[in-house]
């Protein structure tokens, strides 16, 4: 997430998820797509697993933030 925030100005997801999004868009020659293909060779389905993990983290964060009602 730190690297994604520095290089892609996106603090909410991992670089692996950004790679997965590039692959979903069927990009072929972008840096993220090439990196995604490499990551998926190292670990099967790595980028989709990263997207799932980011979605899970988002859900957990939303649940935590909604667990305490605001002071009115």
C-alpha cells in the first residue's frame, strides 16, 4: 500500500491489486500488467488474491468504523 501511494497516488490498495486491475482491463504493455503477469507466475492467481484481500480489509475497516455510533 505504501508503494502504491508513492508511485500511483493510491493509498487504498496494494500494488498487486493495481496489477490485477490492469490485467482485468486486458492491458498488455503497461508496467502494472507486466508486473502482474510476473507475480501470477510466482504465485498462482496472486493478483486476484490481492484484490480479494484488499476487499476483505475494506470490509473489516468499514465494520470497525461503523461499530461505534457518532456522538450527536
